[in-house]
C-alpha cells in the first residue's frame, strides 16, 4: 500500500528534475577554469632549480614546469632517474643552461623527437659570459678527484700548462666550452634568459601568450628591484677579499664589484691531509682573505679544519639552491641569501 507524500516531500520531488535539467553551460565557467588551464598547459621540463624558478614565475596561472635536478642534487654529478626520462619523453618544451653545466642531459635530449622544443639558455641574446678562471689564485673545481689535487703543490696549480687545462676540461663535464656556466648569478643574465623563456612559451602555447607576457613583465621589474637591493646590501663589504671552495660566483662578483681573492679545491667528502691543510692555510693568509665560503654539502668540521689557525671567518653560500624549495620565488631567495651571507661574514671579519 502506497503512502501519500507529505507537502515537503512533494515540493522536493518536483524540484529535483528541474535541478538536474539545468544546462551545463549555465554553470559559471570559473568553476572549471583551473581545471581547463591545467589541461591546456604544455608539458614543460626544466633542468635545475634557478631555471625552474624563472620558468615557474612566467608560467604562473597556466601551469607548473617539472624539475629534473631536485633536492640537494648537483648538476655537476647528477644521474638521470627513470622518472626524469619519462618527463622528457612527454615534454613539449625543455629548458636547460647547456652541455657545459648539465652534461648528463646532452644524450637524453638528443634522443627526443622533433615535437619537443629544446632551449639552451646559454644562447640567450644579451647574456654576459665570463671565461673560466684557472691558474694563479684559482684552482680547478673538484668533482671527486680530491686525492689528485691534494697531492699537488700550489706551484703546480699556478703553473698549469695549457695541456693540463685541456685535460681538466675533458675530465670535468661541466667545464666544457670556454665560459663559466653559472650564468644566473647575475640578475641581468636572469632577465636575458627570462626573455628567451617567454618567447619560447608564447610560440609553444599562443593561447596563453598574454599571461606569459604579463608574468614576464612582472618578473623583469622584480629582477631590476632585486639588482638594486643586492647592490645596496653588499656595498659596505665589497672591497674585503674572500676565498671560496667552489669558484661559482664570478657573475655575482662581476655585477657588484666584489673582491674575490681566489679559490681552493676541497672535496666535500674528504678531510684534506696535513700537508694540504698547511698549503691552504698559507694560501688563505697570503691572499689576505677575511672569509672562506663553503657550500651546504661541506661538513662544518671540514670548514673548521680549513680555517683553523688563520684569521679568516667562515660562511656558507648556496649557488645552486641545494637547500631551497623549488618555486617561482626561489631565485630571489637564492640571490638574497648569497648577498646576506657575504655581508654577514665579511662585516664580522
């Protein structure tokens, strides 16, 4: 036996078909906007965190690029993962600095199909490129052959022949070519790369061209402001000499007139022997360095050993953003961090 519906249930029953009959087009488009943007965004892959940061800033509101060298990994020693290979196969656009920095990417990128646009940012118009420094006060960068360097005297480093230099370039993949590849450490170079990134994204995804161009203008203005801010931060200490474990900062030095005295080759994993420590102490003293800067991968004990018995203070710089979270603001945090660390150490020395 059926029961009659009450007045409230009758009203509800009448309304349900009407609600279901509402055309999909009547639902506000903004409810789907985020999903549509994510679906329409091209698959973009970036090599290292500083480049990822610039690309992320330009792609805001459209999509998020993928990153290959994440976490504390270094492009100098990176090994590709299966997930990286899959990302490259799906990519419409790939941004990297070039074979001089990310040598591990050269062969995988050569294997990509013609559908992918591979952009080598060290070819961006307007870049300032500085030659490698080696010899004199600057020692070759070490990627694990510390024992060989530790047994060499300063004179052997200082009088290295052209043949030895060529050999070093062959052994160290990141030193191929004639220029230092840490290009992003000058905000004006970041602007040049951002312009190339924008042009590429507009060509690959013209439907979102206005968003890319608007974001690029915002990024450009922020980079100009950052440049002035850093110049003011380091101005009081720019004439104080310092030494670095990794000669990665000459673009920063060149832009802001900072006085680097030289570099020392030390492996992050190995405490140098007594003879090598003695050589380093003499070098730090002879160069009049007020600070010695290491990087996050170096143990504090190693830094203490290097500066023990000298007047130098120690500091940490992070040129490849090993300790920073990837994202559109990373580049600004990275650059401010270098400036602040230099000022803090050099001011106290």
